C-alpha cells in the first residue's frame, strides 16, 4: 500500500481504471487530468521522471504532456524507456508527440516558423481493417476540419518508422501521428485546453475507446470506499483531531470523517487572529448547530501575532503559521484526551485530519527540470519534522469541483459548498509585509465590504475566489480637505474550475467604484483602492 509520511493513503488507481499523465512541465498538464475526470475516467499525474518499475499498479494508458523543452537539447527530460515496454496505449501531446518521435527516430528539429494560437487541423482518415485499422480511433467523430490550439516551436522533420500521418496543419505536416500496429498516438496541439473545442472528445476517444477505461469515477463511488478506508485505517477505537476553518475543504473533510467514525472525530478551530471578519463565530454555529460536529475553538490569536512580529518574508510567514498551527493542535489533542479520561471516549488521539487537495499536491511536487515548487503549501509543506500526529488526508486525490460535489452528496448546505476558498495562512498572505493586529483589522473590514457587495450584486456564485489585500506602502491622498499618506487596498477576483489556472472576473466599472468608495470611507488607514487584473499564470491567485 502506498504511504504519505508513513501513513497508508487512498489509492484510487488500484480500484478504478486509471490514465497516467506524465508531466513534462507544461502549464496545461493538470488540465489533462482534469478533463479525464470530467469524463468520469480516473486519472493521476506524476513527473516525467517517474520510474515505471516503481509503480505498484499498471495504468490503462499513458499520456505524455507538453513541456517547455526541446527534445534534442542536451538537458531535455525524457520518459523512462520502460513506458514503451508496457504494451499499453500511449498518447503524446505537443512535447509528448516529439518525445515519442525522438524515441523512434530522433527526427525533431526547430521549426522555421513557430505556431502559437488557433490553427485549423485537417484530419486524414485511414479506413479499412487489418494493418493500421485502429489509427482512426483517436480523431473519430471530430470532423474533417477541426479548430485546435497550438503552442510549439519545434516540429517533426519526418515521420518515424512504422508511423502514419493522421492530421496536418498549414505549418505542421505531422500534426497528428499514429503507429501502424501499436496503439501509440501523438498530436502537436493541446486537446486539453478550451481553445480546442473538440479536445475533450479526443481525450474521451483515447481513454474510453482506445484504452477501454471504465467511466465509473464518481463521488458516490468515492465516498463509500473512502469511509471504509478511514474506518479500517483508524480502527474501532482510534480518534482523529481535525483542522476546520469554516471553508469548504475542511468542512467537507470534517463531515466525511464524522460520517466514518462519529464522535471519535474531534474538530478544532484555531483562531489564529488571521481569519475573516466574524469568521470564528460563524464557523462555530455552522459546524455545531448545522452539522452536529463536536467542535473545540482555540483562541491562539495572540500567540500567532506575537510570532509574526517583524516578519515580512512570505515563506517565513507561512512556515511560522504552519508550525505554530501544528503545535496548537498537539496541545489541544492532549487536552481533549485528558478531559475524556475515564469516559467511553477515552483514548489517545493519534491522527490529524487535513483538507489537502490534488492541486496542493501538484503544486508542491519538486523535481529536476520540468516542474518547480511554486510555494510551500500550508497542507503539504513546512510542517515540523517532530510532528507527533499522523496525517489523514481523505481529499488528497480530489480537485476543488469534486470536493464541492462530494459536499453536496454528503448533505452540506449550498451556501457552504460554494463558499470561496480561504488560505491556511489566512490574512497573513493577504497583508504584504509585517502582520500586526491593526493591519489585520484593516484587511478584515475591506474584505468584508468587498464580499458583501459581491453578494448584493448577485455575483458570488459567478466568482471562484475574491478577496481584498492590503499593501503597506504609503500613498498620497486627499481626505477631508487635507493631504494624507495612507495605505492601499488591492481587490482580486478570479474565475477558475480547478484553481491551477484562473482568469480575472470582469466587474463593471460602477461596481468597482462603489466598492472603492465604501472602503475608503469606512476603513480607517486606507486612501486608495485598485483592482488586480493579472491571470494565473503568470500570477498566483494569492498575493504572497
């Protein structure tokens, strides 16, 4: 059984037919996995350096992602050659196509003309049976002329041996290729992005028609198997302490844990002084009165703010908060155990629940070349080595929209299921520079006004995440007929399906003017408000 931090983890790839995506560093790699799951086909992503011999399971098929490299470069990453010994279907996308061609003939070169953006793909049919009869399966049902999204500079100089051309563009004579006898395919374009309108159908053709993967990945299937796993993992007397914040991830994880082991689950809300306005009280009412979860609220705001005094570096702030968070949990676990001594609920608490999601795992993967660590995520990095509680992460394999669906299936109210995410480090990463109690109050009030106006305008469900950030540098303003130097608030609102990429939400100017006017008039210490327009990538969703 696979483990994470020495703890057995859920292994859907041993239960569900799985398409393995090997990541060469494309910004779109995660979308391949996401699109397949939307088709109810389970998929996982691993780095391109993954050794096939180290896998404890066999995928139904493998997809090689795009990447920023040239396959002929000396330092270019290459897939484990054992991939080609598995005798399973293979699909290469962009760099992945070139990787397949390089393996079979080293016939890739720099193109005279780069191809970025939309292109028209012309499909070449190979009808008949016998040799090469499978090659039409990938593009079947897509039409003869398809709009696709290109993003490449290199291209094939000629077909590798035993391959056929199945699609072309005006700039790429080998935009789609297929092996004559093996179920190996390659496309130069990106079917996983929305700019390729029929791309999801292509991925379905590969996963379902070519790989014969079953479309049985659903949250109804997941929840029963996960509850069974939790009960077996924790045992009949084991107890779990859970990190809850009132956000959708921790609440769904808490509800799942409560369903699995009942009162042996102890939810703890740590008020670190960095929560949204009135957050602790609202979360207490929702979790206890609304969901019947056993909850302990710990006010550790002074402790956190004291440790953050004078700290301005974002990673240092994250690690201080993460370490202190675990320390508080350990102390609370001991107190709960002591208070329960002599009762039917007596026993040591050995497990710590965390709402880690699959994008957290992806962003925290660090390996040579193609992928780099973007940040230390509060759920998967920066934890002290001497942690005395074992992690249990029931949502670790899920994307955000899957968590929302799971929450709905578990009976959570709609308002909770669709609540915007809030980062583990809280307002500490929305307050640039030093975090103090006065700065927290400014950020809380500004954020509350912004969200209040979004709800009043009926826009909340249209936006995936919105917040107000505080910039500490003083700017000049005129208030009350006098010149002032105060701080500025930056508003951010994004739209996304998986939080791996995101676009800005296009507010009307009148709405932003109304929010700006309220913040400047109602929040002391602020004289200017702006709206942040950068998508992800190149920016991250949070400011730090």
